[in-house]
């Protein structure tokens, strides 16, 4: 009687969370809180600034990935088109950015979009300021779902690349670390940056 072949454990692939390229919408302006709300709405439906070249390191990551996912937002979709070289990209709203509704300030108070984003994120994170959009608790659940979906794919031994957004990638990364994944490469929050997680 032939003995069954020994089962060989498959080492999980890496999970790489990358941020999209630089959006076309200018950040060189001063806005009231209401104007920032309108600016963010345009940012969410806008694409990338023309003329950008993806970094070679991210292109290499995409070439080596067994699966590529992208947020459904245009800036993430255009990022995927720039680096996937015609390969299949799985688009999923699971990876869209957590919302950034700003608190209301007097009309004389103005900030650049970069700083409004920081203020809005603090209010959303610390004070649950969501204006009927996704709450922090709901986003945490979504981040957990995203992490589990990526882990399931990586367990086949494939590297998995996600092209999405700075803060939500951060939330997913926290869930990965809680599940025993180690951050082995961290390029921060800049455009085209990537964070690589491995289970060791």
C-alpha cells in the first residue's frame, strides 16, 4: 500500500500595502472648513497628476505579486493602471479611504488641505465626528475584513499587493500586526510608498 505524500507547509506570501500616486487636485490653497469639505469631495473622484513615473521598486513589487488589489477610487485605479503592466487588478471598495469630514470652523479660519486633513482625521478618530459617513468603529471592522481577505490570499504562498490609501492602509496594517504579521519595510505615507508585511 502506497503511503500518502508528506504534507509540505506553504510559507505565506508577503502583503504589501501601497499608497496611490500624487493626485491632480492642487493642495496649494487656503480653505475654510466648508471649502475643504467641497475640496475633499473633488479629491475623492479625481485622478492622478499627469506626468508621474512610478518608482522602480514599486514596479518590481507589482511584477512579483501573485495578486493585485486596488481601491475603487480613481486615484487608486490610475495607480494600478500605471504599475500593473496589463495584468489583472481586482478592484474592491473594501479598500477605499476612511472619510475625512472636517469640524465646522468660522469662515475667517483657513488652512491648507494638508492641515485640514489632519484636523478632520483627529476629530474623526478621537471624537467620532463622521457627519453620517462611516464611523471609526465601522472603519475598524472594514479594516479587519480587509486584513483577513489579504491573509487568506497570501496563505497560498503568493505575494499580495494592495494599491489604496494612506490612512486606511495604516488601519489594515495594525490589524495585520495584531494577527502576527511583521512590518519589514516601511516607506511611510508619501505617494507611491509601500509597507511590506511578512509572517515569520
